[in-house]
C-alpha cells in the first residue's frame, strides 16, 4: 500500500484533479462503517480480559463450583457514630436487608446482615443454628445481650460489626450476569429513603467495575467532543483557515468511525482498553499538521494551489509514510500478545493509523483544492522564516542545540541518568477503585469500609487434598488456622474465616460456652460430628462455602483492605512462606491455592501489564528497524532513536519519583508515546537531510529544519497538548492521566527533537558524514 502511495503519488494527483469524487467516496465508505455503531456491545468485566481457556479463569470457575460461591459481592457499610447497637439503627438494617433481598439479580438466600447471618447456639440440650437477630431488641438488656453474643463470636467481629461498635456491613452476593451498577443504584434508592444519623457506603468490585464501565463511556461522550472542539479552535488559531482546520478534524473522525465501525462490525465488544481507541487515533491524526505546515510555506512561495499541494506531498511524503509505518507497526505488534483486548486494541489502532495516512495522500489533498485561494494568500503570507515569531524562536532553540552541543548533550545525559534511577522506583500495580478521583463516592465508600471493617476486596485460599475426609482431621484444621493467623498479621488483610471458625464455635457452645473450648477438638470423630450437626441445622451455603463434600477441600475467605494488586501478591508470598516452614506431614498432603476476585484482578493485572510491556519492548526493536530502512543507515537510525529513548525515560522516571503506579492506563499510553516521539524525529531528520542535499552546509540545514519543519513539530505538540489538557477535569483518573501524560509527552518530545537532535548531529558530525560535509 505504502509503495503504491509513494510511486509518483498517483493517488494524490488523482485527488488533486478530482477532489469532489474523492471526498464523496470517502464519505460513502464512512457512512457504511457508521451504520455498524447501533450494534455496539460493551464489556467491563475484567475476567473477559483473559481467554476463557486461561488457567486462572478455569481454576476460578472450579473453585466457585467446589464451594458454591458467587463471583461478585457488593458490600453496604452502615456507620453511626453513636453506635450501631440501638433499636432505630437495627430496625433500619432489618428493613434495608428485607428490601435488598427482593432486588432482581441478588442471591437473596446468601445476603448476610444482622437479621440473616446464622448464629450457632445450644437450645434444649442440642445444637441449633438460627439468625443472629430474629426480633429487634426493645430493651437495654436485649441490646446488651446482643452485644455479648456478637463480641463472643470471632466470626462476627470485623466482618459484621466493627470493634468500636460504630459500623456494620451487609454483604450482598450477586447472581451470575447481574450488573453491579444497576443493583447498586437500586440499593441506593432504598437507603436514601432513610433518615437519621446513619451514613451509608456502597463498595465492592462489581460496584467499582460496572460504575467505571458506565462512567467511562459517559466521560468519553463528554470529553472527546470537548477535546475535538479545543483541537479545532487551536487549529484555526494556528492556521487561520476554517477549511484547513475542518479537514484535519474530518480525518480524525473518519479514522475513528472506520476503526470503531470495523471493530463493532466484527462483533468485538468494547472493553476498557478499546474505549481508548478514539483518543489515540485523534492524537495520531494530528501528524497531518506537517502537511499543512509545509503547504503554507510552499503556497507562500509559488502562489499556485495545485503545485503547492503536489510539492508538499513530495517533500513530506517520505516522512509521513514512515511515521505511519512506525506507529502502525508499534501497535500491530500488540496483536501477537496473549490477551484478547490487547490484541484488539493494537490491531484497530494500527488499522486507524493506516486510514489516517491513506487520508493524508487522498482526502487532505482533495480538501486542499477546495480552499479559497484568496484566504490562503492572506494566511500563508505570515509563514516567513525570517519574520514569523514562532519560526524565529524555533530557530534560536535550534541554534542552542547546534552551537552549544556539548552542554546540551551533557545536560541530557544527566537528566537521563536521573530518570533511569526514577524508573527503578516504579511499582507495577493496579487498583480499579483508584481509577475514581479521591473524594468520589466509590473511593470514599471503599476507604470507610476498609478502615472500619474487614474490607471490600475478597479473595479465597483453597486448601486442597487428594484424600477424602482430610478436612475433618484436627491436624489439617490446625494447619488451616495457622495460615489464617499468618495472613491476618498482614496489614492488608482485615479478616479471614473458614470451616475452622465454625468447628471452634460449635466446640465452645457445646461445652457451656466455656472460652477454654474455643479451639479445634482433638478427635476426628468429634470434628465429623460437629460438621454433621452444623450441616443439618444451618443454611446449605454456610457449610458449602467453606468445605466441599467429601471433605477433600476447604475454603479460607480472605477480606483485603485494598484493591491494590500488590495486596494479593503479599498474600501469596505469605502463603508460600507458611508452606515452607509449616508441618511437613500436613503440607505434603495439602496444598494452598489462591482464587477469587482479588486474585483474578492480580492475574489479569499482571497479564495485561506485562503483555503491554512485552509488546512495547518488541515494538522498540521493530521501530528501530523501520528507522534503519527509512534512512538507509544504522547511524541515522541511532540518532533519530535518541529523542524517543530520552522522552520515554524522562516521563517514566518522573512516574517513578512521584510514586505513581505503573497501572493499565499508563501501560496503554506507553504504546502511544513510542509512536508520537519517533514521528517527530523522522520528520526532522528526513527534512534536514533533504535540505542538506540542497545547501551542503550542516549548520544552515539544521537551523532551517528547526525553523520550518520544526514549526510543524511544535504545532503538532501544542495542538494536541492543548486539546487533551481538558481531560484533567474528568472524574476518572485514567482520563486525567491521558491528559497529563500526552501533554507532557508531546511537549517534551518536540523540545527534544528541535533542541537535542541538532546537538547530537553536530556532536557526531564526523561519524555521521565521515568528514565529507562542511
């Protein structure tokens, strides 16, 4: 395709000669892709970031079947600073619970609150399992008795009631396929009707995940048009030509419609990653500004629109072609990664990049031919390298690099060294709750519940043996209990419980509630009897959730106080350490394996992040090879590679120093940084070498390149930085990251190109030219 575009620019000539036909055909094709948009499907479930056959998904599904578990859990925290244990608050909890269990999509029988949780007691000489609160206590004596019951049972402390008695939680498991945001909205409607001193906090993975999914598209719907409007205004301010500004915006919209239309038409759902495709394509489309930058100079020189268009494409066609190839290749590499959304993301941005370049040689030249020559004369007359303020400033920047090369390069090396140290401080981590701004309802709910109770992040640790009835052995239960205490010593773990806690509770109540019997009995027969009695009296899920039949596997519930992926990594490390120093006999017969939402988040976090990092590293190699082909020289490829390495290093060094986690939004943006940073270098060096052939003088050619093509580089950077700076006002931190990251990346890479490349070229002039150029 690119070779066909290059050969005598036949497509450009046709577009110049038949502009209305080209624009008409483009619009017809665009309408075809646009017709696919009503079929759009969204998917924000992290589990679908991994293939259905992936080991973690298969294993998680297996654990859920073993222990009859639900994938998703919403936590409703209720806080009263005067204390939860009073008649009014307990009545509200009972009423809210009653309404929650009626919500469609809620696993009603497994909702856990004061009025539904089972309590093990002895009545009439026998074991009985009944709801903790059947009737709301009316008297102080009744409240006191309830308090005694709560705080004598370790199962309730930290899970159902806080140690300071000021907070409780209702745990709301969801049926498969339920939408967490929709159910969360229904729950809010319930507690919003209540008045009083109670405060309500709704948290949990499905709330954050599905709310983010809904908010993500809302934010895109708000800020993408605003960014486009700002970009349009900036374009008009830069070129003072409405038609020209409209053409670049049209190219951006065409690439977005074609790419998203193809994605939807091929029946791919829009994931969290693919929702960023429009943002990336809008960024990449700004590279077309180099065409208009040169066109203004050419038209000012010849005052013939057709000649100016064709000469412009001849002058910038080569760098435009190779910047597109470098950017598209960088993203296309992601299609060879393991994660499906990463593949989709890479492929459709690569496709959109090719569309943009196709438009650069067809749609844009056609649009240029429709511009008013009178208006062009008025606007282009200001494009004079000697008098234009921007050109003069850029020339001075180029002079600093050209004539103060040693100082510029030395300063760059010092900054690069500091940046490398910053990179070593980067922490790879992901936390979807942190994708909401500090102070948002979801962040605040998560903070309060995590501070006062066990936590909103849920993981499981499956104890697995190949022997039947192994989990009835006292030694096996003591081993599980030892791991629980080990995990609870971690700051990130708020609460654990397992079949051990039920056995210890039964042992105690059957011995007249004597605290000395709050332990695992010594006899396997006793354990078996207790489990039998409990299974006969309790809800089936109470026992099924913690042990399977025939007692080969047990499940430890682990509540974490943060959704940081690192928290689950700490849990896994502690499990490994415990296994190494635990009872050798038991350890050889029983293994501990993590599962649950927190574990899955860790795995997909690592899989996606490291997939993006692998793709990024491979793309760095591919881009270097493309640079070699472009310049037909390894030497020039190395020089043009320097701004890319410096830009990436400096930005990631800052990320390390400020303590910003290397999370999914950052990993996704790293792919864009590669394409944009190398684009500027390709334009600069290609135009410099072309000028050098004409003048034969290195210094003069460098200053000319800084002032003329460099103006296109700076225009590109300013345009996009200003447009996407509006995203810093978004309510989701990934979009704030996009705005800050892209703005700083564009400005830094443009400065590195105009200042640092001349310094490098002058410093290595003898090596680059073998002493043959003045």
